[in-house]
């Protein structure tokens, strides 16, 4: 099985979200915000990037091509695919990110 290496954009996004969640802790160390929502947002972002990469090789030339507008709307569609898949929790990335975020917060306490 090959190992998966996160891109710098995904890694920095996770770090920024973890830092934002850490900043939302109250004095007792309990989360003020919704960590699950942040984890789901991360999964949505990740899946959107996967769909963007998958659709980047699709050529749409010919008489029915949408041109520049098609490329722009495809990115919106990929974003929506990522959001919907994250909502269904079938991939499970959000659950793993949530667990890791909790561990990071506990280590900071």
C-alpha cells in the first residue's frame, strides 16, 4: 500500500484550522466552537481538491464546449461534490481529523 503525502496547501489548511480551534478554547480548555464542523470543512476542502485534480484532465473542446465558463462552473460543481460527500460521512476523513484535533488540544492543556 502506498503512503499518501499531503500537499502543502492541505497541510497548511489543517494547521490553520487547528490553531483557530485552539484559540476558541475557553479558560477550562473546553472547545467554544464546533470542532466537528471544522473537521467536516477540512474533509470537504480535501475532497474538492481531489475532484479538481480528477477533472483537470477532462478536455472539453468541440462544438458543444463551454469554454472558459465551463471550466469555472466545473470548479463550483467540484466544490459542491466535496461538500455533499463530506456531509454523508462515507469517506471518514472528518472523523479522523476530529480525533487528531482533540488529541492536539489535550496535549496543549
